[in-house]
C-alpha cells in the first residue's frame, strides 16, 4: 500500500501550527502525574481547543507542586481554583495529586493562549481564567466543568463587563517548562 506523503505531511504541518493567541474554551482530555526535573510533583495536562478556527488544536500545560516554595504554591493554588479545585475542597477532602488529576479530566474552562519559544519552536502556553476573568468572546459560549454524579454543581463562568484580559503574573519556580 502506497503512503500518501503529501496528505500525511499536510496533517503534521497543520497539527503543529500554534493556537491563535487569545481567549479560548479548552477541555482537559488527559491529566497525568509525574515528577519535574527538580523532583517536584506535577500534573501534565493535555488540553483541546473547543470551537472557533483552532477547534481541536492541542496544548500541554503543567501544574507544578513546589511545596517548599510558598510563592510558587500560591500560583499553583490559583491555577487549581481556576480549574474548579478550591482550597476548601483540598482542606476538606484531603485530595492527593492523583485525585486532583482525575478530577480535572473532562473539565472545559476558558484559557488565555500565548506563545513561548522553547528550543527554537513555538509552544502554546495556556493560563486558565478565573470566574472574574474577561468576558467570553462573541460567539463563544460560557462553559463550566462537567458535573460527576456525586459532585456538587459547578456554576457557569460569568462574563465580566470590561471585556479586557488582565495580565497574568507568573512566578518562576524553575520547574515550569514552557510547553
């Protein structure tokens, strides 16, 4: 059987085009736990853009748990809260990192996509937006996390009146790899 190299290479090229920068609805399709190069526990996510011109494109954000660095953990807690895992939930339920990863799978949230260059290639960076984030762009529905049968209801993310995307501060931890 002959291989249609033109078709296959076109697929590779299309799949590797960066996601258009801006606000997108993204669904977490995979969440796996591992350790970073410095030994911190982390969750590797696979996110898929839902809707728009970039529908189906993939990004690979990470959540690093640098327990020895309270400033970095503050950022981790903010990211988890933006994904529907609150500090109260962590305190009451005592979730393990594996349980957190399991609860993230299937959630659809808004995220701001930006680009970074890593080893000469453009990588998609996804910063998950909180409930007070910018308004959802026209034509893109507000979304909420899927509700497992035993979980409490998760409210729909409300739009904000300003429609502006606030800058999202980052605190380098040495564990965040840019893809």
